[in-house]
C-alpha cells in the first residue's frame, strides 16, 4: 500500500488527489469535533467524537505516509483546506461565508498560487 501511495504522489494529479482527500478529512474531522462539543448530546456526541478522531487519524496517515516534499505542496493544501472547510460549513452547519471570509479566501488562494509557482 505504501508503494502505491508513493507512486501516486510522483504524479501531479495523484498528489493533488491525496491532498484533496487529506484536506477533506481534516476539515470534516474538525467539523465532527465542533458538532460533538456544541451541537450534540448523548450517543450522538460520542459518535461525533469517534468520527472526528477517526477522520483526523486518517488525515495524519495520508499526509505523513507518502514520501513527498510537503512544504512545496503546502500552498495547494491550504487552498484546498480553506475551500473544503467552507463547503462543509455551508452543508453541515448552514453557515454561508461572509464577505471578509471570501476576501480572505481570495488572498489564501493567491498565496497558494504564489507558493505553487515559485516552489
């Protein structure tokens, strides 16, 4: 399995795919903890904590498993994390991004492009 993942990250599309999965798992795991702490009780709270922990463990394995230069990919990762976090916030919590969040997000995306181009 490790060889497959290491092979996958040698291709730009494969690295992007794994980064997108990692960003989703991190944002989703964080949202599970948010739900557990502030929106759930009883067994729902326990399941949210367990789901969040499982998601964050999977995120850690995906990010740290491959042999890649993560620092060079950080710009793309931060952009993916921001975008996926906004989607999850909208779908799971009904929170639409405000103008300041959209403006800050535009700067995050611009920073990701700069890091990717010059990295």
